């Protein structure tokens, strides 16, 4: 196809070109490889490549799936592909390559997607920046001096730079929505139990985490969710399969005015950047002009309790994962095997009692009940996606004094005393002050999306977040499809790497 500009197409558009024989699968793959090889040295978004197997797939010319020939990068956690790196961002798993596919990966392969590699993540996907010690920082295509966010930062940077039209992502506390906001992309976290997490798992982070993608367009997100919806019977949580395809819902926008609550205030009482507030207020004015009823009303939950409950999940899950890894590698995991914060979280997880963990899970249930009642009045809840703009690369790395403190706590095995200390409470609030808005949907199981609707004076994208009631992705997708046609929508093709 003469003048084929691969990077300007979304996944749906590329698949249509392949089906119509305007381009071949091989031509598409070669474009993807060229962009990855040309841009990855500057961005560090891709840490393992599968070009040989991808070329074999492309040459088979096995057209038929709805996304045949579309290049896809997988996230380096929970999206295993046979033979590809699955280190979860940690040097302790640097040589682990699974022998089977995750259900998520198998379904996308069956749809015709061509796996070209694996993206960078923070260690065990624990941070809202992607700067693992094992692989180095991923940089933002809009400005290489700032973070693309995390934990799906490698995926977001790859999509925003045009390496691939979509990339695998998952979200246990904002890990789809935060990098989508920081990279000018669309990112939807589905309802709990909507997408598969097997076959080896029955739950991911007690139901807080779910897999999906980051994308340039709403229609790609909807179409991929159709591929994943209701395709697994072994999960501990199962959302009811939608009778109407999400992709078809985009063709029938909601005609009735929506009732939308919004808040500009951080749920943990921390500062919110003025640009993040303006992103919401501009969206409010647009919604009102479309005839929707919008009023300022915060969610009826205790934000600090939500934050503490969320961090307890971190502690328990890290401790459990370290134990699983010990079985995989046949020895004890030591402090030298993982990053200092990971070791601290694992130590706190070992010190956390079963009683305390169950009580925290009940906090989730209480919040879910309160939000269900809230959505009897409000169709959607609107907030900033993040409270602050993109941090500079390295800005959030531990300072020497903090590393020494963590080492002291680790050496003295002070997990139990630290759990009861005010210092830990302060650490929790500090760790979430940049991104305090996203965790609520993970704990309640609600779908939530980040939509690119604002830019700073320097050109950085800013996202806004919408939450809907459980199982109401339809409302989110339909609104997003209309927003996508508005003047608010930030065009990801404006960033410097897209112009290369």
C-alpha cells in the first residue's frame, strides 16, 4: 500500500486493511519492528522481543480473526506467552519464560493478534512509575524527561509512540488509567471478573486487579473487551456477560441526559495540581453544554480508610508472591533479590495478621455497598485521574536516608511495630498522594476509565476519570465515544515520537 503510515492507524483500522488485502500481515509487522527498533533505545518501553515467531505467524497468512495481523505487546506481568520473558520487572525472575499462555494471551492470539514482545513494568507492578532497577526507566513519548506512569508504563509509552496500536495492560490500583492519563491514551479498567486471569489463577489481588489494554481509540478498547468478556469459567469472580457487544454500543450513544457527580478534592486530603482540576472543570462545562446534569459531590467513602486498606493488599500480596517465587526458584528470596520497597512490603505482609487482612477486605465491601447506593442517584462519578502531573524520571526514587531506614527496618525485622506506627500511616499517604483517585474502583469492583481531555501549557496530556456502577461499561464507552469527537480530546499523534 503506497504511502502506508502504520502509526496513524488504530488496531481496528489495521485489521481492516489486512482483511481487504490492502496490506499484508508481513508489511504491518515490518512497520512495527521498524518503529520499535527506532524508538525503543530512547524510550525503553520494550524489554523482550519476539520478532522471529511474529514473522512466522505473519507469513502463515492465517486471516480470519477480527484482529488478524495486528501487532501486540504484552505487559510483563500476568500476561504470559509461551517462551517470552515473564520476569514481572524483577531480577529474581530474570530468566523465567513460561511454557504455556495465559488465557488472556491465548484469546488475543486466537483473534489474530501477533505478539511482538513484552513491555517494561516496575517490580511486581507495585509503582505508579515504571523505573525498575532490573531494566531501567521507561520514558514518556510526550517528554522523555518525565514518566509515562505505571505500572503499565511500558505499554502506554509503546502505544503513544506508535510502536503498536494497542498493548496489554492490567490495573490493580490505577495501572491502566494512570499511564493512559500521562500518555494521552484511553484506558478502561473493566468490572471485576469481566476479563480472564487464568488458567493458573482464580483471582488476581483478591479481585482488585483485572487485565485489558491501553489504546489510542475507544473502539479498540471496546472491541478487545468483547474478545475477553465472559471467556473464563474458573475465576473466583465472574461479571455477567453482556448481551450486546461493547463495540456495537458505540454505534448507539446514550440519548438520555446523565446525572454526574464530580469532585476536585483528593480523597486522602493531599494537594491536587491546578491543571488536574482544570481538566475536570473543562469536562464539567462540556457535559453541561451537552445537556447532562452535573453537580459537585464527593463519593460517600472514607478515602484514608480506602488508602490504608489498599496498602494492606499490597503487603499481603507481595509476601505471598515472594513465597511463590521461592518455590519457583528453589531457594529463599533475599533482600538482595528484590528492591528495598518490595522487601519492606513483603515483610509487612508477613507481619499482617489474617484477622487484620479480613477486616480490610470488609472495608472493600462496605465501600462497594456505599458506591452502589451512590450510583442509584448518579450515573457517573468524575474526578481527575491523577492528583499531580507526570513526575520527572528518577524524582520518586528512594533517597539515601530512606534506603538506610528501610535497611534498618529489614535487618531488625520490625514489621509488626511498623504496622502499628504513625510513620507507616505517613508513608502510605505519601505513596498515594500523586495518585489517590484510582484505587476506589479496584476495591469496589467498578469499571472506570481515564479519558485524555486536557493538555498543559507545555503540551503534556492530562486525563480525567469516570467511574460507573458495576457492569455498566456501556455507559462509559458510550460517553467516551462522544467525547472522542469533541474538541476536548487530546490527539496522541501530536507527541514528538508520533511525528518521526
